[in-house]
C-alpha cells in the first residue's frame, strides 16, 4: 500500500560515460525515461545512482556490475537505453532459482533478470537509502523484469490470512513491468502491467 509522501527535493543524475552496445534489433520500449524524487531530506553527502541486475530471481542482492548507465540526464530526470547493454545482460544470465520457493517458471530453462537501481555513496558503495520505481499516476510500486523467452512465472502463498499470488506471463523475450493488483481484501496479485506513462524513481534516504 503506497502512502502519500512529501517530495522535498528533485535531484539531477550525474551523466557517466556511455558504455555497452547491442547489435540486435532496437526496441523502443527498452528506452526508459524516469523522473527522480527524494522522499524526505536528501543525503547530506550526496549520492550516485547505479543500475545493476538481480539475475535468476525477482528478489535478492544484485548479481551484476553497473554496466547500465544513463544515456542522458537533466534536472531530476534521466533516460536509460537498455538496447545498448543487451549483449552484456545476456552474458550475465544464470539459471532461474527463486528465493521464494513457491514460485516456478515455465519453461524451466527460461532465464530472467530484474533491473535493481540503487542510490549509493558518491565516493563509495554503501547504500544511502532505499530505491523504488513508481507509476506516477497510481503511485504503484513496479519492477522492471527481463525474461529471455516466452514464459510464465506462477505461484502463491498464504500466511497470517494474507495471500500473495504471482501470475506473470510474457509472449516473447523482452522487458515487462510487474506490479501489484489488489484483487480482493487480503489477496494481492503480482502480474504484468502496462508501461507507465510517467515513471518515477524514488529515493528514501536512511534516517
């Protein structure tokens, strides 16, 4: 459930050098335009954004380096072109092994990765806060997931009267946005949702 949060600052993302390339077909939907919002007081010593992937799972620690870099930036906004780094991502994919054991993927040899932005120290690697993609219109949290072929991710679990279900289906290789859909009281579904018209990357600094 997303609560109202006061945005007190917009920040610019430093533009690193452009790296990586892809020689396959260009996919317009793989170009990601996002605003940046800081929720609360900005980090006192600044920060930088990095864009690693969680590979072989939807959750957990990133398993790749930071080979995705913004192709452009402005005050409080940036653009990623994931076409440029597709070859690098494919070289990092590993067999799927979900940390949520009730999840399964079909076909079993399908591989996936989740782009997992992080805000870290300007001159270090320690996180300075939590980072989350949001649909600006609905304030719904989102995950950006790459799956390397037509596949489905399914599973459900109930604990303490709360049920969570996953029904993520893709018809071809590529990126999809995954978000929550409240289908009933105490029942939450994670599924593919339309790409947001306005995307926000929120940073909530540590207190």
